[in-house]
């Protein structure tokens, strides 16, 4: 089957997939368990960092749109004032400005100074007025024959960061229990298996709900917390205020949300982790129009593909969303191209054995991971909350 955008491989875990650590082993054995995001991230590619604070650049083309501040009557030349915005820096002498509301084409004769630009009005001879709040876009550049080069423009990417967090889960078995016959099997191995599940669940929860922070950063032993999806995703739709009825998103409203927001940026194929109530809402919409297609064993995670004109949602009901109050009405939409699992060099998930003190009658082991989540772009992801009904 075809691969999911942003994930390597043929589309599923195969015998060619060789886990190199306990994290990958867990996602291979239990992809539909407590940490399905980890299963997908293991196929999205992981990257080591040599510092617990890792930086990345976010670069994107500007929208180059402005909002008029104050109505202006028709004129040959005039000064247009805009609301303060960084996009004013892209107005240079010769820049073409287009009023989206009226269609008027203007040509800037000066750069923006104190939010004001002098322009030649009504290029082409059609008379228009400018309304307060009209949207104006920069629509290119026009120069006279034999003219000089325009003013140079440049813009830099923004820098963002996150931290690796140290996760630890310990297992302790007494010497007596080690040597007691149990019909349920080896107690030490049972506890190790359960501890690995808890360990991966801890990481999964942090990558959804963690808050980026460094405590006692100036000390020799600071505590770092990795930022999670619900705190890093900037595009948030609240069902309480989005539609005509509170906490209700209708089929038409959801269509609009898909086209205008969820698939406005990034890939045309995204993964949606959902709570139980959201799944039931999607099923109700699906009965009317959509034909959900099961993706068999896609990267070990059972996804359902919802194909729309805007793009494809690969839907999964996250078991963790059942455990956490309020998450049944949430949908977290992720573009896997822009997510990455980061771990401190040499500190990916490992089992540290025999860490008991010399006088302890038994054994103690510990799973340890120092890792974090990297989100290289924010606009491509989306969060819907409070979606109680269709």
C-alpha cells in the first residue's frame, strides 16, 4: 500500500523493520496500544540532539496583505494609512497594491512610513473609494521603461525551540518473589513489560499535553519539560463558539473548517487523533456522504481514511482520549511532515538494569528516555475542541 505523507517505509511495519531500541520495539509490538503517536513518529524519522534545548527554523512566505485604517474618497493620488503590520515592509516604490473589496489597483510611490503610504490611485482610470477596514494585497511591481532596480527586500526565518524531558519508570522485584513459583509466569518479566507500557504512555501524554519549561535553568541540575501538541498548536477551533449552536459543528461547518483552515497549509493528507464523541460525529457525517476506508495495518496503527475535496483525514480514536476527561470531544489533526521525535544523543529509550542498592534483597531496573517533540511548522496542524454534536 502507499506510504502516508511524512512517514518513511512502505506503509506498514514489515519484517524488514528492525527495532533498534525499546521504543521502536514497543511500537512494533503494540502500535494500537497506549502510544499510537509514538508508533507513527517512529516511522516519521527520529533525530538525535547534542543539547537538551534544540532549535529549529520556521520559514514561510509572507501573506503580504494589509488592512486600511480610515476611509478615503476617490482621488488621483493620496496617502493610505494601514493598521500596523510587518507586511508593510514589503511596500517599496513601484509596488502594486490591490483593494480586494473594490478591485482598485494602486501603485506605491513611497515606502511605508508610520503606517502610511503615498499611492497613485485608480490605475486604469476606474474611480473607486477606499473603505475603512478594506483588505489590500501587494500584487507585484510595475516600473517605467528604463527605470532603476527596486528597493531590495529580505526576511528571515523565525527560530523556535523545545526541550528534551527525562522520563523514568522503575521496576522492583524482591528476591523472594524472584524465586517463588507463580502460575502467571515470571513476575520480573511481567513487571518489565507493564513498566515499558507505562513508560511509553508517559511520553505519549507529555507529547500531547506537555508545557515547555525549564526550572532552575541557571543551576547545575535543571528540570526540563518538553512542550506538547495541545500547547504548541496555534490553530484552535472551539466548538463552543465556532458554529451557529454552541458545541455543535454541522456537516457544512465541518466542510468549511476543512477547506478554509485544516487543509489551508501543509499536506493534503493528515492524521487526526480523535476522542470517542468526535468519532461518533464523524460516523454520523459519514453515513450521509463520506465512505470511510480502512487502512489495514498502516504502520501498525488502524486508521480510517476520510476522503474529502479538501484533503484526506486519516482518523484514529486515541485510547488515551478515553482516559482523560474532556478529550472525548477533541480532534488533534497532525501533518506528519512537520513533526519529529528528538532524543538526546545516547539517551533514547533504554533499560538500565540492576540499579538497586547493595543491601537490597532483590533487583531494581529502570526504563529511561530523554526526548522531546519537534514541531517545525505550526500552521499545518489543527486542534478542534468542544465538538459535542453534529
